[in-house]
């Protein structure tokens, strides 16, 4: 697919969206992408967020994980209180 075809395809997708909130989300994402010129998502994080992410990666590497099912169970219990 060439450059003009890709642009037309994107325009067609946009024209199909009727929900204003979805259009806004797409617009926001396009704006971030354009401003950051394909910046790495990590460049958008604060120092604290990067620190917490690194801690999470280290814990995952050590096998300290919680399954989705367990998180759902804990969340359900927490929400019922």
C-alpha cells in the first residue's frame, strides 16, 4: 500500500467514527504522536513513573506476579466492601 492509499484509508476510518469521544481519543493520540514524532512511550513518563515501572519489571523477573484472575478476585472483594 502506498502513501496516498494509506492516507485515504485513514480518512475513511475517521469518516466512519460517529462517536465524539472516540474521535477525541483518536485526535489526542494523533496529536501526541505528531508532537513527539514517534517518541518512545517511556519518554512521556515522569521520573517517579519510570522508577515504579523498573521496580515492577524487577519483581516480574523474580516471578513475583499476580494472575489476572487473582487481581479480578481481589478487586471484586475490595469493591464489595
